[in-house]
């Protein structure tokens, strides 16, 4: 699983990068084989003025499926990362479960005897 990180108007420190990697591995660990790539974009929309302006956008590219995009905005970047990773994990799990259920419900084609 490849994790790419970008930041705009927010310092992307090594400790923040490590935190994001650990959080995503924990959240997405059960679906590791199906995920091709994760892109994380962090931004501070208000700059130094403060407020709920730290945004975390997570894009998950699945093998053979549509991308999952989750975004969260909070006053602290760690909280935004936590909430976005948790929501992304639930969304990916739900999407994969639908695919499995659809495959199980597919009618079996019997061969003529």
C-alpha cells in the first residue's frame, strides 16, 4: 500500500507523516491487499487566523473499483486525520462487502448434461 502525502499552508513534519502512516495502516490494515494507493492532502484554509480550518482529504484507490474520497475539517490536524481515516476505513469496508455480496448472489450457470 503506497501512501502519498501533500500539504498546503501547513508544515508536513516527519512526526506528522509518521502519525498519518500509522493511523492509515491501523484503519486500512484489514483491506491491505485491495488498496493500490492512498493519497492524503492536508491544508490550512484560514492560515494563521485559527478556527475549524485544518482539512484532511483522503483518496483511496481500490483495485478495479471506483475511488473513495473522504474529507474532514477540524481545528486540529490530528483530529481531522483520525476522523477521515476512520470514515475512509468504514467506506472501503462497506464497498468491498457489497462487491462480495453481489458475487455471492450471482446466479450459478449450470452446464447442460
